C-alpha cells in the first residue's frame, strides 16, 4: 500500500507493459471479480492509428456542453499521469488516484492468488478508469483503445458505438506489417449488432464493409467531401448549412471533429446543433499543433502516417512561411522514414535527444541533419537564427513533446 502519489504511480508504471495473450479471459475475469456494473451507461469506443485522443476530446466536450456526466479514458499522457483518466474533462485528482491505485494494488494480489497470474500495466489502468467512472455515476464514458483493438483491455465491454479514426503503419510488431492486418486488429472492437462510424481512407472502404458484414454489424463511412473548408486559421468548415469552427489547428482535425460530429448525431440525436457547435469549438487537446510560445508549436506526430498529416497542416496553416523542425523519437519508430518526409518540406531540420528509457542514440541516424544533443540548447540556437516569420515545429514523439512542454518555460524563458 502507498502513502504518496509518486510511489503509487511508480508502482503501476513499472508493471509489465505487454503480456502475450490470445484472448481477453484474464481481463474479463478481473472485471467480473471487481463487480463493476456499467449496464446503465452509454459507452463509446475509439480506435485508430492517429487522432483517437482528439476525437475523444471532441466527444467529451460536446457531451459536457449538453449536460452529461462524462468519463474519458485516453493514453498516453503528455505531462501528468493523471491526464489518462478524466471526469468532466478534469484530470483525476491526486488523492483519488492514490486511493484507486491502492485499491487496484490489493486487488492485483488477490487476483494473482485466485487466477494464477497478475495483471499488466494497461489492464490495471483500464480497470481503475472503470471503477472511477462507476464511482462518479457517469452517464457516458469515452474509452480510447490502448493498442490495436481486438485484444485491447478496453475491448471487454460491449459498446453502444464504435469509432475508427484512421489506419496507418504503426506498432507493426504487435499488429502486423500491412494496412489490412492493422485494420483487422482495430476492427476487432466490433461485436455482433454494433454500429461503426469511421473516417478511414478510401483504399480500406471495401475491406471495412466486408468485415462488418461478416460480424454482422452496421457501418457509416464518413468522408471529407461532404464539407466545405472556409478558413485554415482559425479552422472553419461547413457541413450542409452547419458551420463548424475549431480551436484546434490542423487539417486532420476536420476528419477528427467530423467523426465526433457524426457520432453525436447518431447516438444522441436530441442534442441541438448549436450545442454541438459550442462543444467542438471549446475542444482543446494537448500536443496537437499546440502553440507553446510565439511561432513555436509542438505536435505529437509519432509515425509516418501522422507526419503526412502534419506536413499537410503546416502547408495550409502557415502558407508562405519558413518551417523549421526540431525532431526526436523513440527507437521503435521509422525514424529514417519520418526524417526523410520532414526534410522534404522543412527549410531546416535539427535532430535532438531527450530523457526516456526507450530512447536510442539518434546521432548515427542523423548524419545528414544538424544534431544538437540538448533539446533546449537546440531551441535556443534555432530561435536566435529564425526570422520573425519562421515557424518552429517540435515533433517526432508524444513522449518527446511532453518532455518539452513540461520543461519549456523554466528552461527557455
């Protein structure tokens, strides 16, 4: 048992991250032992390679605007562990988190005695979120998939609505090295009788339709051709006669907000259009083309799919402005591929390092680019030589931009 929140968080973070599994029996057994009843709660499941966090935030803000009690579960966090579990979009307080970790710690010991093995980090975290949401009597919970979908811990529930944002090449070690194998894993969130809404690219539409028919379930595929973009900064678009204005930047936010808009229309048809508009406009999400200082942005693009979206956003949002990029990433990513894409559009690229157990030395990979080991020295040097019009984008990893955001003000001011 723990007396301090830092010790509690440390314990859960050092638990086994991935356990080999071919089913969800272990997780379902734990859920049943905890006797969590969410049968009277509306449940939305959000899967996809990129954009899950933004979609979850859009949904939660709209539902909050409509007067619902909303629980939101997302991962990973950017600055604080508490970001993962939210009620009314407020991070779980330290004292409540400490109580939850102590409860799940005791339960994990009990579970190991009866089941023969303990639970993984993400299984424990998912169960904590469900306990918290039940405790607060949520009307709706928005659950973001951790990895894939089929065997993800969040997939033990039967959801009222399933959403898949996008499919791209990431986590191939766990999900396979083709778009179809990754799509198959993410489509595993569907159960018979479910409804799926998705914004996946057109090359996967037939695959999705065939899969859904076999479940059997139903599907709506949403495409951007139903909208007319009115402005890039701020981002404004129109669906029929409905004008949507967003606070978040990035052309990819059209897909994300459009998916949330469609989900609300499907599951909560009584919510007024004006309420949806207000909720979408109020939506914020850390680390998504977020301006942390004048002309300095952080973006959590952490795979080639997300880098493509970032480049498109930079070109449309910062027309005719020089773009400089500070890049770092973890060793399990396609770093050469990401850097090649970035160097194709950015005027200057600097590679750096940051503190993380999974970080590997990028110096050998970055031989074709400027390399400055300390990221804050890199920011300082780059800003000294930037023109007034230059945009600096810091990207490559959610962990990297979280590290930058946590330390930026005290280091760079």
